[in-house]
C-alpha cells in the first residue's frame, strides 16, 4: 500500500486529473497560482474552499483532526463505550473520529466553508467542536509523523462535520486485490471516503447528526 501523501498546489492537479470528467470538479486552468492552498480547478460549491486532500491510513479505525500533531491524549480523553457510541473522542484541540472499513485506506478531503453539509447527501456525519490555538489544522492518522493534510486557518473555535459515504466498503469487501494509486483511490467514490467541512464557530450539538448504518449493523 502506498503511504499517505499530502497534496496541494501543483501536486493536486495530477491527483485530480482522474476526477476532471466527474461532476465533482470542473477544470479551469485560469486559476493556476503559486499558492499552496489553492486547487487548480473550481470546486462545485463556490462557498467551499478545498484546503487539502490526501490518502489516509486510518490506523485503529480513526481520523485525527488537531492543531498540534505532537499532542498526547490522556486516559480520560481516550475512547470508552460512550465515546464509541457518539463517534468521536479527544479534546477540541485533538479530535479523533471513528471510521468503519477494515482496510483503513481512505481518500479524505478538507474543505473550509460557512455552512453545514447537506444531510441528505451523506451516509454518516459526525459533528465535533475543534479549536485551533496555533492557527493550523491537521488531518492525520495516529501513526503519522507528518500529517497528510495541513492548512493555515485563523485561530479560534470551529465546527467540523466529518462526512462519510460507503461505510464499511473497501477493496477487501469488494474482493479486489490490486493496489490502487493515489489518483485511483481519489476517483473511487464506491468505497469508504470522507470530506471534512470546517465551519467557523462552536457547534450547537456534537455527535453523529446523521447515521444511516450498514444493513448488517
């Protein structure tokens, strides 16, 4: 399996080339800039700004959203039965959100926006309070030394909606054994993947605000 890898600026263009013909992205080469936080393309919802995207290995079935990758998690902040049922653990500066598919191999996108995602479009949405005191947001695995996704943001409080599709579906469950490239996994919208919506301000509620569970659950 290829290790998780971050993409921004020019590197994003090659990864998203497999998506140009989809309805998610529309190519627009006039947007080429040297800004590492810009995408060479137009996001479908013009209120959304793609901050980064990467292949992420969700070790121990979780995605981390934090402002300091080196932070350690105390016992009282870690997972317990209550936190498993609500879908997240940690603290506002270091959030851990649960995943499902056994291979733990996911395409993950981080989007800055001013509104919540459409609840009708996603199988599961986990809402958490995130706080950045460093002016950074990182999306990573527990085992990553370097976060696959990092972006500069204003310090303060945010709501993160962790939206998922195709829960529990991966190459293993589909009987596939070929190794996918990063571009190929980015284009695969039939396996478990995630989009994280970063919205300014604290959430009114936290937890799984949408949860259309698997038929076997």
